[in-house]
C-alpha cells in the first residue's frame, strides 16, 4: 500500500477544484445514491456492486476562472487517486474472502476524503495543498498530501527547481540538509537512531522527496508523506522556511 501511494505521489502534483470528486465518481462501479451539495463541501455515497459503500467527502477550493489547463490536471489526477482507493478496497475485500470465506459485510462503509489549504494566489502564481485521507478496510487509514504550483501566465505546473531559489536554497543538497536538521529537532529530540535513519532516507537529496509544497507570501512549507520520514503513527510531517524573494 505504501509503495503504491508513494509511486502515485511521485508521478504528478495535483490541483483540486469543486468538481474533483464528481469526476472521480463517474468512473466507479455501482451508482451514486445520495448527494448533499454545498458551495465547496460535498458528501457522496457510492454503492459498490460488491455490496459495500464508498463514502466520499470533499472540501475543495473553487475553480480558478479561465484556468482550463489547471482544471484538466485536476480531473485526470482526481480520478486516478479515487481509483487507487477503490482498487485498494477491492483487494482487501478479496483478501478477506480468501482468509474467512466471505468478504466485507454489505453494510460496511469506507471513507475517502480530501481537504485543502491555499497558499499564494496572485497575478502569476497559484499554490494549493491537498490532503487525501481514506480507510480501505485495514487497521490504519492512509493520509497523503499532494500539491500544485500553477503558473497562470505560462499555463503550466511549476516544480521544485522553480521554487528552490525563492527560499534561498543554493541546491537540492542544501534543502535536504536543512530539512533533515529541522525534522531531527522537531520529531527526534532524543536522537533515536532508527528514527534518524528514516529521516535521513526520507530527506535524501532527491527531488521526489520534496515534490509536495505550499508556497505562501512569506514562507514555503514542504510536506512529507506518511511513512516517509517516520513511523505511520507520526502522520504527515512538514518543515517551513522563509521566502527570500517573490516571483510575480
């Protein structure tokens, strides 16, 4: 499960508008039975053909006017993320059938949710962080952050190389070293060697380790996937640095 999540996370950064999960649900098996619409908050129930129910809750930012390219990214990746969750539920259902002779009970519900935090939104850039959370029938749920930095003028997604200079980092190695030191101070003050090893591996100077970030006017925050820099119980971790220069 963890490998699948990290593979998906490394493939693309994503953005989310009000229609994200509507597009995702359109590709699922079964049918939508109830829907409670609100301005930017919605809960949808999907009855799967195997009997159990998928409960999708979204709190999504409104779409940006005129940003059709961004909307396409939202739709494609939103569908992929929901499919990842749905496939995980199906695999777990099959595992229960093999172990116990029957699958999940018909009244079992599986939650899938997304929330967001907006960062910079000016004439040039739009930054948004999205947190996906779900439980596919295991003892513990999954929590996965995604982000997108959208260049409105160029009509494309910006990456890590575009934001490193904003926080004054001379290189990816520089970011790696400072992020590691910050995490050691925040979550490993006792110097546990096993946790240090996880932090070191999770903050290696590899761009895929730092591809989730939220850019704000005065700071940039990097987010680490569940299990990336510590045990799953620690959840999503983050480190923040002041922004040295603005890009308009």
